[in-house]
C-alpha cells in the first residue's frame, strides 16, 4: 500500500492510542501486529525530521518534503466491523482510513 510519511505517522499515533485500550482476543493481536509493522517506519521518519526545542516538528521546507515522501508498505488491514465496539474519534478514523477495509473478514 502506498502511503506518504505523514499518513504513516498518523496511523502509528492512532494505533499507539488503541494499543492502550482494553481490547481482548484475536483483534488485540491483529492491532499489535499492525502496530509492529508500521512502528519502525514511523521511528525512521521521526529521526529524519528537524524538531523544535519543544519536540514538535519544525515547519521547514525539508520537513515538508520528508512528510510528503511516499513509501510502499506491506501492511495488514483491519475491518470496519472489528472497530465497531471501540470508541474512536473522527481523527482516529481519518488516521486509520488507509488500513481499514470494508466488511467483516
């Protein structure tokens, strides 16, 4: 799946938040597996970005270029049905949009 680096960071952030929720069974395993797939990519992106003294992403042309760079990643997906029981914000859903597939699996 083709994602830009900003999308990768957003997906990683949403998955990190979900990993802290009380989720049981096979879906928890599936979420953690997806997180383990994307987490190394997110760390590499963060390491390449110029940060401000408050650990925020600096608004530089170089950072913009890095965040817009696309990568091809092999990621597992999650279904809408699997996410139904979770209390997700709209921003979480937007962040996860690329790894959500329709259906029940």
